[in-house]
C-alpha cells in the first residue's frame, strides 16, 4: 500500500513503522513452494513454475511481482482518493509483464506495464488530477522495483 498512512499506531503500519518482516518458503515438490507469511491470519500461498520446469499449479514469481506492482499502485490511488475525499466508484487495473534477455542471454523481467481505470466522481476533476499526479510516488513496491532495491543472498550449508 502507500508509504504514508497517517501517523501509525492503530495496529501499527506505515509498513510496520519502517521495520522489517520475514516470510519463509519451503519446497513442496519439484518447483512448487509453500510461502508462509509473518502474520498468523494470512493464509499460506503456493507458487510453482510453468512447464517445462514446474506443473503450473500456482503463480510463479514473475506473476507475483506483477500482482505486487499492480496492487501497490491501485492501493496508492485509492489511498490518495480517500485522503482528498474524492469519490471513487471502483478501480480496474491490468498489468502486463514482458520478458526479455540480458547481455548473457538470461531470461529477465524486461518491462512491466500497468493500465489503471479508476471510476472517479466526474464533478471533481481537480481532485482527480491531483491524485493522478501524485499516487505513483507513494507506491512502495513500484518505486522500489523501478529504482533497483539491493538484494542480499546467502546460502547456508
């Protein structure tokens, strides 16, 4: 969601007050993994790879990345509309992810395109324009992906 959620306290947030969280992944079989989140009330999530590697029984990491970018942008736009008291009667978003290859020929996420269709109250175009100019900047996931978040990997043996 958006990075600014008035103050914090009510159940914390502003992404757990600039903190950290951890998830775990455990292999179920082949390329299928169970993702456990850090909050007991959140259901586990299954992931899998499409053929020829996996069985395509669940979304793969690229689909989750596309969903994360789309969800974050949508939530940021809803947050802005509510903050400015702009009536929004729904929102539809479509996210397209395109693969590409790097200089070594390895498959990578080449581009993510997001098309958003908010249903704003037509009587307040200035509020809508203000939100449309601002909301992207508050999307934690999109801005992190866009600017290349550092990733540290270690392998315990």
